[in-house]
C-alpha cells in the first residue's frame, strides 16, 4: 500500500517573495488595514502602535530585517531540498482560498480537487505598487496559463475514503473559467517543487471566512483521515503532504507561533486540537493547515523547524514565518 513519507508546514506570505529592502513598504497597506489583535479583537493600526511590545523596534533596523529575510529564505530552501530528496510520487497540498475560487454564494468547508490537471494563471488586474505586484507575480506563470498534473486517482480515493470516515468533502474536477490555483497552492508549486511533473492533490480548507471555519479538532482529525486514506491506496506510492499558510498574521504573535511549532515537535495532539479559536482568525486562521498536517504526519519524526518573527512595521504587524519538516 502507499505510504505518507513526508510532512511539511510552510508560510506562503508575499513577504517570502519580497526582498528585505521592500519589507518596510508593507506599511503602505498595513497602515490602513483592519486588524484583529492577538486576542481576536478588532484593532486599528494606531491602536496596535500604542501597545506594541518594546522589542519590535529593534527588529526593524535594516540589518535585522536583512538577517531575518536571509533566515526565512533558508527555511524555504531547506523545505525545497526535502521535497526533492523524498522522491515523491505525489504531493498533497492543503491550503486555503482567499475568495480566489470560492465566494459567499458557495463557500465549502473542505474541497478535494480531482481534475486531471490544474491551471496556474498569470496575474490579471492586480492593483498596487510595483513592489507588491512583483511579489504577487512570483506565485504565478509569467505569460500564459499552464496546466500542471494532478494525481486524480489518489484524489478520488481520498474523497471516497474520507466519506467512509464521516467527512463530507466537496468534490471538484474543474476551476472556473479563466481562473487558476490560488496562492496557497501556487507558492508550494513555485517555491518548493523543483520537479514540474510531480502531480499534486489540492485539498482546500476554509480557514478564513465565518461561519463554517472548521474547528482545530476537526482539522487534526482530517489530517489523520488523510493519512489512513493514503495507507489504503493501492500500490507502493510515496506520498507527501504540505500545509501551506500561517503562521500568525497580520499581527505577529510569537507566543502563539512558537507554541504551535512546539506542539508539533512534541506531537501534542491535545494542544493542537484545543488551540483557542478566537486566535485562529484573519491570517492566523491558516494555522489550521499546520494542524491538519500534524495530524497526517503524527506517525513520522518531527525532524526540523525554523521560525522567523516577520515584523515589518512599528506596530508589530507582519507574519510569523514558520517552516517545519516531518519525515
């Protein structure tokens, strides 16, 4: 039977597609953003600035930003090498959708895509400054849409196996016309996958948008069910899984991020399943992908992790840049 042999957790923020000298430019957007603070309460940029922790200022010097940027890029490179070394036959990508494909008229909690291929499409109509446009473009094709392979037989097997395990994923075999895979999936393709022929299985979780965000417990159990389904798949395929998203944002919460990584390292399923739901909203909601991956990879050794608190403004906004590896 097939085996799940690799687990990865990775951030996918545009900060990872942006040079260090552009990180301070995020203030143009963060300065007018509506935030949720570390406790999930609405806050303005000015309110965050008034209660920012003193150590944040030291993280915003050009030298510290360059050092943190270098560390984050090293984390991406480490995971890319791990995917190559694993010699996978397919890669399950667990990510969310920022209303790139799914909208309020149809916003499923879980989706498994089983089309024969999935498109990656050049960005169209991006509004923003040139530096942000360049960062966004790194997720996608430069000129023409391109179809990439999907391990559709495995995807169909996952759907039927998950139904047997009392999950009810939405089944999808096509994308809306002229649309392509969202950035959670495109980041993995463009930054972690050297082999363009490696087929994927896209698994969507609605982490972001109420009212049907899955609980942490449900996400962990989904990961366990995915592993069981892989192990019942005929053949001897080597399968990997990537949780793409997080960690905390758009306010960096180092305690939350380090706690998540530590719970993954300790294989503390109870801690991951009981993470406070009020903290898992806005960008921090994407921690659910890590929870799912931890459930899928609980039989593997937690080999490595790296964490970079990605502060980018004096108010402490940014992204907790996390990278982890199970094998």
